[in-house]
C-alpha cells in the first residue's frame, strides 16, 4: 500500500488558509459569509461537470477520482537501492550463471524489473529485450498522458466557467440598474464565480497535473535505469563496471550517500 503524500493536502489547505487570512485581515471575520455564494458555486461546478462530460467518455471520466488520488500518494522509488539490487544480481550471475537468478526473480516485487530479469535469464537477445521494455515505457507514458489530460482540461474549464459566471452576473446587474438592492448580489455572482474557478484551477487541478507529470518523469527515469541494468546482466558485464555505469544516473548527493552505504555494508561484512 502506497504511503500518503502529505504535501498535496497540506498545499491545498495552506492555499485556502492564506486566502482566508487575507480576507480576515482586510475585512474581518464577518466578511467570510459574503464570499460564499451558492449560485456562483453552481455555475462553476455545474459548468465544469458539463464540459467534462462533453469532452470525455464515461470510461475516461471514471478514472478522474483515481488520477486525483495518485497525487496524494508517495512514489516509492529508490535509485540507490535499485542499483544495489542489480549489482548484487550481476555478481551472482557472474559467479553462478544467469540461470541462477531464477530463484532471485521470485523475490522481486516490481513487475517491470522482474520482466526484464526474466527476459535476460531466458536468453532473449538484447535488442529484443530493449524493444519490449521500451514499448512498455511508451505505453505507460501514453496512459499517464491521458490521465493528466483529465486534470489539464479541468484546469482549463474551471476558470472559463468562472468567467462565464462573471458575464452572467454583469448581465443581471445591468438589467437591474433601476433596483439598487439587486446590484450587490449580482455583482457577487459576477466576481465570486471567477474567484471559485480560478482557485479550483490553480490550487487543485493544475498543481495535481504538474505533480502527476513529475511522477511520470521519475518513473520513466527509473525504468530507463532498469533497462541499462538488464542489458548489463544479459551481456555478463563485470559487476563493478555495471555499478559505475548505473551510478552515473545519481546526483552528487545521492552518489555520496550510495558510496557511504556501500562502505558500511563492506565493513559489516
């Protein structure tokens, strides 16, 4: 089960809190009620739902909740552990042969890594293995692109419907200039719909889409390391050479940490 990424809910809450503090500082606590307008909420939410229904199929829209939920989950990828795993596998394969890794494969939880190692153990040619694994990466990127598009479109539609609500409010206000009592409520609809739509887009949908894009990049990066590692296994590369090749993917700080871990493990042995 994935851990909860507390930064996502924290960011949303902080955004709302700071907006609330700005209102409180300038207008006092009694002004909060004036920032809640049901017609404005209905215009933004109703318009957003309608636009999403027109844009996507039902099967695609069913994914929206799951896609948004992904931004609340921590991606558990450790590049250093991944490199250590493959160096260990390479060392065993060099001593006992590739077939000896069949028992190790059962303990690998990541299906992509398991597939790559199994293909190498089965003696599949390197270009075929690369093609299979790269095809899986392409498929993953396409799935994630479609999922991100849901949030991108919601981020586009929310402020657009806020603007539509503003136009509605202005029309109502201009139609009732002779009635001063209606100017306030109509102006509230005009301005609050824009506020609601902009907040939804810039505090929820667009940031979530950005986080999903970053997670996709990180996942693809990890899978590219796996492909390089599997190629090293398949070709019988020296474990130390493979290690040097894979540590190129680490940042300076990560490389220092990795070297310290390796040194500690050698000392313990």
